[in-house]
């Protein structure tokens, strides 16, 4: 299962947050973006509940993270 996590980051904290995201197990890709979100993290996991756990325990507590939006990817 894959999810795209769109992240809004406080001004001046982008580089720190990106470095932190790259160290989290389960995140396979992290990019800075332009637009309403500042970064996107691609997460791979065996279950939706594990993606939720990564969000709640690893991503949202990062200093500088303001807001997240999780988009689950499905194969069609």
C-alpha cells in the first residue's frame, strides 16, 4: 500500500523537516513542492493502520510540521 502525504511546513523549517522525513522508516521518497503544500512524502506500508501510525507517531510530531493531508494510492 502506498500513500502520498502532503505537508505544510512553518517558514524557515523546510530543510530540517525534509532531513527528518528522509530518516523515517517506511518513507520511500521525499520532495519539496511548490503550491499549497511545501513537501510530499511517499510512504509504503503493509496496511492503512501502519500508515496512520507513521503519520501520528513520526511525521506530525516533527517540529515545523503544521498540517498534513494523506492521499492513499490504489492500483486501478
